[in-house]
C-alpha cells in the first residue's frame, strides 16, 4: 500500500504544473497523514496538528494547509454524519458556527499575506500551546449565561486559526469542554462545528489561489493514509492505555511544534 501510494503520487508530481515533491517527501506525506488519521481515530481531533507538525519541517506551510483540505472536509463530513447531532446542538452552537464560517474566510485571506517565517512561528506556538495545556490538564469552565458571547468569541478565534492554518481544535475543544458537554455530545458537536468550517475553508483556499486542481489531486490521494490511520486508531482504541498514548503523543507534538518555531526563527 505504501509503495503504491508513493508511486502514484510521484507519477502525479511529474505532470506539468503538478506540485513537485520527491519520493522521500511523498513517504513523509503518507506517514504524516497516516499518523494524523491515527490520532483522529483515537482521540477524535488532531489531524491538522499532526500533519502540520511533521510536514511543516520540510514543506511550505501554504502547501501543507492546501494538502489538508480534502482530508479535513471528508473526515468532518464522516464524523458529523456518523455521530449525528448533539442534544439541542443546532440552537446552542449555531451562533458560534456562523461566526466560525465568516472568520474562516477572513483567515484564509490573511494566509497569502503572512510572511512564511511568521507562519512557522504561529503554527509552532499553536501546537506547543495546545499540547502543553492538555498535558497540564487545564480546563475552562463556561457558565451558561456567558455562552452568548463566549461562543461567538470562540468562533472568531477558531475561524481565524482555521483559515490561516486549518487548525481549529484548540479553541473549539476548550470551549466544548468548558460548556460541559458529555463525551458523546463532545464528539458530535466538534464534528458539526468543524463541518461548518470545512466548506468555506476549501472555497476560500480556491479563491485565494493556493488550492488548485493539482493540489486537489494530491490532497484527494492523501485520503488513503488518513482513513487507514483512522481505521487503525478506532481498532486499537479499546486495546491500549489511551491516557499514556495521549501523553506520549502530546510530548512529541511539543517537540515538533518547537521545531516549527525554530524553523521560523533561524
């Protein structure tokens, strides 16, 4: 499977105008998307974080976020329709979701004007910050009376991050935990809100010129390792110590994020 994937993507890269990647880089693309799918299969979130942390070391950040488009759209569709809607989800999450959509488009417009070094640093800070918060067990509590402003504010922050980097998990996860959703409703709610941001993300990247036909082809092929990883993650989820796995993975993400910051500085 891996050899076939690398061969197919290498053949694609040889076509005129296609993204030019070496066989070694395609191997890392497969590995990154497989591990991202594995993380999402086990924890329900984290696909963009993992892919950006690995591929951001060797590829342009704008190319990495372009390659993430099809996996993000497809996995969010799958997650939303597989798990369904949370209890009173539309009423409770719609204000945040609408703001999330608008600021996703604004974030995508900013992506083309941000210096690459600053983007590396920003991505690294996001990865390290989110990972450390989870390692330290920090939680946020949002009383129901504050949801009227906290939801849209979270949508604004998550939307900007989503548009600039495809990473929306940190603020969304903290908010959904903060409003004390049950475990199953958390998965449903995250899938629903992330789905709201997926389509405008893809359309915005097309509009600003970073997601064309060739990126679409490679991004679509990347669905293979993503869904293999998700299948593997769901298969082993009940047979491993998830807490130990989570901690080891978060430590690895801290190191990868720190390397992104280093790449932006030096």
